[in-house]
C-alpha cells in the first residue's frame, strides 16, 4: 500500500419508480474463468500505434498560444494500491481499438455531409456508442477525460473537434454538444444528423477536460471554449432555486427542473468553474455547497448509497424519460455507479471533509455488502429497504466500490486485490456496449494514480 504525496426547495409530485427488475438485466463478467486483459491490442496496427506510458513521449499540442501551465500539486488525500502502468496501458490500447474511430477511417463519401460539415469534421474522431454508428456527447466526455489523463494529445484534440462540430446553438451561446449524433452507412458516425439538446453530465466532463488541458498546457483555446461551456451550463442547466444541476438544457428540465441525477454532479467540474469562470465564481460556490448539501441529505435517508434519480426533496423519482434507470430509480444502479468517482476525485484533490464523510459512509456499505471482495459486487443496490436478489456487477461497479476504499487507511488494504480484479477484467468481444468499459477505464486510471492535479493551490 502506498500513500501518494505527489502528485430544495420546491417539492413536486412525481410518479413513483418501479421495483421491476426486468428493466435491467444482470451484467455478469464475460469469461470469468479466463481472467486477464485481452491480448489483442493496437500494437502493430499502423492506424493505431501503441502509446507510450504516462510521462513518456506523447507530445503536447503544437499550438500553445501565450499561456503558462500551472504548477503541479504536491499533496493528495486518497490512499492507492501500487500502480500497474503496463496493465493500464494495455487496457487503454484495447479501449481505443474498440471504441475510438477517426473521420478518415470511417467517412467514405464526405460530399453527403455538405460543405459546412466537412471542414468541421475533418481531422476529428469520436467514441462509438452502443449502436456503433451513433455517438453521444457522454462518450465524447469520457473520451476527453481518458485521453487527457493518458496524455494522448492528438486523440484529445480530435475528440474536442468532434464535440465542437455539433453545438446546440452557438448563436445563443450554447456551446455544448447536442446529446446524440445519428450515424449512417455512408458517413458512419460523422453525420450531419444530430438530435436533441444537451446532456449535463457530458457538458461537465468536457468542460473539466478542457480546463485541465489548459492548466497543463497553457493553451488558451481550451480555456476559452471551456469558459463558454461553463457559462452555458450555468445559464441553462443549473436550477436557479436549488442551485443543482438539471439533466440538460431547456428541453431536459424534467418536472420543471426539480428531478436530479446525482451521478451528474461533478464536484471537480464545479471547483474548476470556480477557479476559471471568474465572473461567476460566487455563483459556482453556491452550486458546490448546494450539491454537497443535497448529496449528504439523500445519502443519510438511505442505506449508504444514492438512488439513480431523485426529486428536490431527495425522494427516488422516475424522471419519466423512458430510461430503464428511471423505472428503477430506487436503486443505486447504472447511473449511481458514477457517483463514487465524482466524490473520490474531489476528495483526493481537495481533501474536503464533506467528501470524506460521504465516501466513508459509502465505503462502509461497500465493505459490509461484499466483505471486501470486489468480485462480489452486484449490478444494483436498493437505496432504501432490504436488498433483493441481483446479478453480479461488472468492472464499473467493482471500480466504484474499490475507489471508495481509497478514502482511508482502514479500507485501503482492500484496494490492491480489487484493482487487480478490475485490471484483469476483459472487455467483451461480442458486445458493443461502451458504458461499462469506459467507466472501467476511468476507475482504472483513478486507482492507478493517473488523476494528476496540475496546480498547487
């Protein structure tokens, strides 16, 4: 074990959520008898060359207009297992090979895109959605965070270009991406057909990645676009009464903005907005405090975790958006699995006692329910009441519990074994679902010390 020193409110009546387990099938790890990271990798493929390890020779962006990188941090607060950089690199290579695709690889007839879209998309890349021809902004957010922490700047810039190609409305200052791009056989996922408004979780992740990239490189292009996203988020995705994030911009104000998905609440994103979106620093501080207050209240009313969806009073609530997670809103499930990363990332970088309290309570739940064996995590946990039978959770649920155990010396001894379990869980060869592998990749980077903070104040 190794300690890293381096680096609310209006109540609206909503339809109650269902206990129907048929909406979310158990997700059991493929080939459990054959652990180990897949031997297939991008090595030897000239289109996807193997990458160097962290701190290697991946170049910074060529353009670095007049900015100054921030100084690196010296103190972190979580306690991590010994890092396995080789296994992380292999997992990253496999994730890239399975989900990352460039414009040049996929577009066969750019003429059908129209003269306006071609220059916006040439040189870009995307992350394949469950239906591989489609792309969602959430995937671009994950891709930007992952490539940032891997210092894969070329791929980072390609994903950033894709995100910029599909704004909700630049004319209205809505710089965030439309939530879904519908692909086609001619152009793959680089289509002119984008739909819907924004998705707040994606916008926060993209904003975070761009602020982090600016802090490291001094490239003001990242800073300026991130500030544009920050303004759009605050003006259209923050409830003016509760100061909590709504699921999307105007078209996604479920129940007039009084139903929430706590897994969207990126605490580090708010910290970065306070730091860089200086004209709204005071308002962002209100958002941070309201977010912690809400997360604390909701956790205290349950078994130690959080429901996927809840209303302003913290009551599990079906958002009525047709999602399986909405129908199972009384569970910590495929939405809530992201919450531990939001909390532990903030605690590791800032040492906030509120984050430590939340994580310690959740870590205790995780320890009591699994005995410290991450392979025993389930696909969903009841928020209130007696736990029903559920299938085994995948690497994303294992990563969630394992990350919580980094909060203290008391639970940290469990992280070494669970880190190895997560590192040895292969991506499915037959499934195209991208969410679990992407969360597995993010939790792996966190557990192995790749979440490096590039400022010391």
